[in-house]
């Protein structure tokens, strides 16, 4: 069985897919002991099902699909931290504002000092 993606933040979507089930068998998917998805295998024994991970805490879990045989795959639920595009944009703008303020302030101070020496 494959999980896409195999690492997610809490509550994020995961898709389980696999093959080797009995044709048209019900597929029950659990994370630990919690039921998170249900579907029916195709005539070729393959399946794909979105999983509901909203109640799963951070940690490493075994995802199990039962469909006439048992398929397993690991799932990591992790805390995710990132800098979004908006934060990056604001940081760049502030950097250039500070740099520009320093540059023009330095030029103004140099000009005033030069006039004092006249």
C-alpha cells in the first residue's frame, strides 16, 4: 500500500492506494485502531481512498487496509512550520526600506558635515 503523502501535518489529507485485494472486496482503512476510510476494490483488486486524519495526533502510525488480505504502510503526522510567501515579501520590503533609509541618512549626514566645514 502507498500513502500520498507519507508525512503530513495534523488534519491534512492523505490518499491510500494499493492493489492485491480480492476483486470488488470492501476495503476498510484504519490508522491504529481508528477507522479513517472505506471503499471497494476494483475488478483488478486495486483501490484508492482519501483518508480522514482530523483526529490523529502528531506521531508515527501504521495505516492498515483490510480487503481480503492486509496491507500496511507507515504514516508520519508532524508539526509543520513554514514561512509563507506573504511573510517573505514583507521581510524583503522591510530590508530594502531599512537599507534605503540608512543610505540616504548617511548621505544627508555627510552633506551636512561638508557644509559645516565651509
